[in-house]
C-alpha cells in the first residue's frame, strides 16, 4: 500500500500496478466467492470477477426477474446459480450485495452460514455501521470487509468492458483470519477497481449517504429544478430553459471539467462567464453549506438510516416510490429532456 498526495493530504491507496490481477488471483485461488443479490451491484461485480478468472457463484431468490436476469447473463442453475441459502453454504467469501432493507431481512440466513474463517463482504457500510438498528452483527471468527465502487454497478461493468477501472474505497471492520487485507484488496482488483483508497465502514456510509442526498442526486436535482423554474417563470421556453440548465452542463461542460478540472473550465470560458462564475460561487456556497451541514448531521446521528429502514419496511413503499418517481419523470423539465435527447445528432 502506497501513500499518495491528494491536495496536500497523504492517503493510503492501492494501485493495479502494485497489486496486479495475477496476484489477486493467487490470493483467492482457493476461495469460492458467493455474490448474494443480483440487483444494483451484483451483476457488475460478479461478471467482472468471472471474466477476471475467479471462482464465482451467485445466490438469488428463485423465480424472480433477477433470477432470470442472472440466467440470461450466463449463470447456470445448480452449477453457478443457487438460492441464497445454498450459495452462502458453498461460499468462502459472501459478497452481501442486497439492498440495505433486504440485507436486514435475509441476515438470519447469511449469519447461519458464516462458519469460522469465512469472509463477509459489503459494498456499503450501512448494515454494519448502523448494526444496532439493522441487527447485522457478524460472528467474531469471520473477516468483515468492504469494497465500495464509486459508481453504479452498470458503470463498473461498462468501464470494465472498455478496459478501464472505476475507483473504489476499501475497509476492514474485522480481521479474524489475519488475511483480511489481502482478501479485500484482491477482491477490489477483481471487481474492476481503477485504484483503491482506504476508508472505514463508518466513513464510507457517512460520505455515501451525504453524496446521494447531496451533489450526486438530491442537491443536483434541486439546483437544476430551481434554475429551470426561474427561467420558465421569466418567459423562457422549455427548450431554452432545459438547454441552459441541463444539456449544456451534462453534454458539454461535465466531460471537460471531469478531464481537466474546474480551474481549467474557468480559464477557458468567456471573460463575462469567468467574472460571473467567480462572483456567484461565494453566494451559492454560503447558501448551500448550512444545508450540507444539516444533511451530514442527519446522516451522522443515524436519522437518515432510520428513515430509510422505516420507509422501506412499509408494505406500500414500492407503490409510493413509483408514484414519486412518476411525478419526477413526468415533470415538464424531464419531459423536455425526452425531446432534447431525440434531437441530439447521434439520434438523427
């Protein structure tokens, strides 16, 4: 593990040059990796591991859509695809990739199969960090580890197929065997990480929940909608409002500042845009920072976790969620997006 400088702060990271795929295969050559769940992270991680030459099986409820998806992806019932209980029995490493709510529900089955020396693997720190609320308390004689790709399972798979890697964090909550570090790093390399940076279960879930509710989804939707509404209320057409709010951001600017940085963006736009961006950066920061502090406190106290557990356990949760998503999808801004996407040159 090497130390690297991130903005003047030294952090521990593992690169693929330092820990190549061949070494990862050697570390895990006698392991059976049981991927439990085939929803968000399961497909990408299991397929990448399989393609990288590891011994992988999938555990999923029989008869559902995700079971059929696993079959379509080449997992063979009775050979590499099993029900959850049997997969957990067979696996020496159990990758627990169900949703947070489903992890709570299925935990008794998983726990019953955690015999000494096995490893319990997560891609989210939720279940362990909030164990008093989730009831997920592993036995003391198993390794408890985490690899959290910084993106969706779809992105992890797509980037793998393109020969690239998606950066991941890794953590060790419990090292019962003395081999937890090599196990977790080998798995991180195996699932297709670009590089791995060290964290803890608690830091992972705090940053993840804040990011989802903040700049990755919640805050960005709130920001985009606010600007779109102001433009529409001042007489701008839906097309103009959407292009100035969303299309230019996602199609033109994001790829550029992802590649070159925000300072490059500021240096390579008009002097009018530079001046305005620099002048208004401060007021936006000052308005948003208190909300971000409020959000982080809600995550840190466990309030966000409890809200998630409570809502996901309601029998009509799925129906209510679908209605909220329908309203979002059918809003004017995102219906305008449908038309704009059709008019992009690649679709004409």
